[in-house]
RNA sequence: GUACCCAUAGCUCAAUUGGCAGAGCUCCAGAUUGUGGUUCUGGCGGUUUGAGGGUUCGAAUCCCUCUGGGUACCCCA
């Protein structure tokens, strides 16, 4: 390095992460590790198998699976065309991709239900906001091949278990049934006829919904539309016998599990493939805006739609970014990984060489050791040792290297002793075992 | 896609309202040439204020456009 400092050229263009996307920094990793570990343990306990699918899929998969009239497909997909001309999209959700993998890899030959989970990023092109990113992370659970309502309830239980495992309470299930291909068209007619003469009073969005997806009229947040929706006929009063019994079954199991829920007849969710049960998990202590932490439901027709057999399924996704935000808000304690207890300081050429070798021996002995081989003064190295809050500093200088010894310095008392180099590992093992 | 607020050193923020861009923390080094924490001293760090244009004798400050962030919609995890 020259003594005269040159003016540092600054790049005219400074780069930023793409809008709505962000770095997860080292200081935050403890939360992500905790969340992933908790989810892995519980997935295992509930007998889910992990599956990883590509981040990109055929665009058509989502258009067909998620549904062409959903906001997700209409305006939120990151789509691209490859050099070969394939139309691909970054996954905006997991479910169609998981079903594609299930069909493509012949997982249908496994004993059913097939229970799969996945953790990873999803992408939606929308305006960023608190708890909403263009790249966000979800853990996704699917149970394929079981129509019994007990699975719907157990999935909700799993979601509560994950939250509990992360120290999060005060949650409530918002639940509804949106019927099936038998009863929903009938209800749809009833609903449309209810809305027909009120169409002019609706917001512009709802005018469009009236044509494309009348069920979503119930979900509008506009004051005038809410008022109308409150008068609207409710789907649970128009379910067919099968759907009615199924929904009653889910609620009975939730009662049995003592999971708090409220019936929300306006919950319809923005994905087309749902049948029967739909649910979201909300904080029940939030003031103002309700932000869902997890959501899911049953999709008994999707697998056939995507080319498989007629096969019922149910699943949910939990938003990890929002979950971690909530852990921070609730000041959930997350223990960081243990720090190195030892710092290895070296002096002189011979000391540095011997230290490099010793570092490997310490590592093999399972003694996590910090070091700063690039620094050569003892003052600086001990300063760093102090900052790292290690318990012991090892000093291996020219003199020690020649004598085949090493100094152990207790960083709390400041006392130090000289030990033969060959004894150092035993000595440290004893010390680190007793003095933490 | 709509509305409002915001952007000054790596971080947190000043700049007497249009008049010479500063401080604390961090980082690096020295005081102390083989011994840390406290203290003291110095240094790096802004091509002059997110980017580009405009008004003005003069712009971090006023105007326009863009980018990014926050919040509320929409929607969802």
C-alpha cells in the first residue's frame, strides 16, 4: 500500500437490489435458521417428505392451475421467454408445481395420502409494503389423495404447531367453505341474481368481478361493497350435502383440537382451484390491518385438471417473511449460534506458519477458533479477540515457536500461562468444558 | 395500477429555512516495536446531498422526471 492515498474512483452507477427484493443479512440468519429448523422438525413429526421443485415452471402450469382470472396470474407473474422460445414463469406459489412434480415423477404410485412439503422463494410482481415483497419465502404443505375432513383440520393444527414452536401465539383461523362443482354453480346463480340489480352501486373492480368471478364480490374491502356483501346470501347456507358434512366435520375436528377459529363467510381467497375448505391464519391481536400469516384450503379438482386422476388434496402455505417479522415484533428470543471461545494470535514468520498448522489441529479437535492471520501486531490481534468476546487467547510468537510452547491467556482475568505446544489441545478441552 | 410521506459518509442524524456540507458511531493507524477492554491523537470515508434535468448570482433546501424505501388501497404469504 502506498502512503499517499489515491482518490477512490466512485462508480457513477450504484447498484441496488431489485424493487421489492432484499438481502437477508448475517444478523438475521438466526431467525431463518430457527424457522427452517422448526418447520423441518415438525414436518418430520407429521410425516411430510421434503420436495424441491424448480423456481421456474411452464407459464401455462400456473395459468391453468392457479387460475387465469386470479390477480396472481393476471398481473403479478414474472414471466419470460427463453432463447429456445419456451414461456416460463417464476413460481408465484407452490401448489401447481408440487402437483406437477407429483404427476411427473410417478409419486402417485406411493401409498396415499402423499404428504409433501417444500421451503423456498416465490415471486409476485406487486407494490412492496410491510410484510410484502416481490421475492418472499414460504413453507408449503400438501396432502394428496385424502378427502377426509380430518386432514383439513390437522393441517391447520400443523400451522398452529409451527407458530407455537416459534413462540408465536394469539392466532385465529379464518375459515369458510366455498363448496364444490355441484353446489357452487347453484350458489353462484343465487349470488348473481342477488347482485344483478345492485350492480350500479358496486365499485369498478366489483363490476368486473361480477362478470368474471362473482364469489370475489364478497371479499371486496370497499365500504359500499362491504355493506352490500353483508346482505348477500351466504354460501354455507347453500352447500350440497357432501360439502356441508365435510365442513361440519372440519369444524368438529377443530373443536376437538381446541383450535380457535371464526367462520368468515366472505373468505374466498384469490386462487381458482379451491373447493370446500378455505382458511387463513391471522393474528388476533393486531390493531387495524389484518395480515394473514398463512393460508390454504382444499383443492379436490386440481390434480385432474393438471392431467392426473381424480384425486382430492388439501394444503397450505405459511409466509416466512411475515412470520419472522412477527417474531421480531413479539421479541421472540432466538439464540444465536455459539461463538468461538478461542482466538489464535500469532507473531513473526515462524509463529504465523506454526499457527496456521495449529488452527487445523484445533478445528479437527472440534475447538472453534477465531483468528486474524492477516494482522501482525499483538495489540491489534488482542483487540480483535476482545471484540469477539472470546474466553481464551492463544499467543504463538517467534519465541514460543522456537521453544515449542504456546501462551494461553484468560481474557477475563488477564492471567496467562505457558504450556507445551503438544499439550495445548488437551488443556483447552478441559478449560472450555468447565469455563463457559 | 392509485394516493400520501421520505432519500445527506458504511450506520444514526445535523446544516439557523436559498448563502463555504458537519457530528457521533464504525473502520484503519499511532501513543504502547510481544499483550485486549478505558483514555487520548490522527487518518480513511461525500467525485457536493439517490439519478437526471430546470429556476437562480448562488440549490441538500424550490420545480419537473426517473429510481428506491415507508404507509394506505388493490391483493395476498
